[in-house]
């Protein structure tokens, strides 16, 4: 059964992308990944934002034009 959560916390999003939470935090800090901030520490990442992020880099990973 596929994961159907609409919003993910940082460790879940990192797991979905197969990267470390530290790398995810770096992507967030660089503005590469859109997030929802709920207060100073709580961060949610929408599945749509993850899909958009992956979509931007999928051609590069597949050997497409840069």
C-alpha cells in the first residue's frame, strides 16, 4: 500500500528522497525545497513539493540535458 500522507515531517521526507535529514535541511536552507513552517522548529513538507523537487532533477539523473 503506497504512503498517502499529504504532509511529511523532515525524517519522513528525507526517507522518501533517500537522503539524510542533514542533506534535506541543506536543501531547505538553500530554498531548493518548499516547506511549511509551523513555529520556529516544526517543518512540514508536502508530497507535492517533493514531487516538484524530484521532477526538476529527474532529467539530470536520467542523463538528460542540463
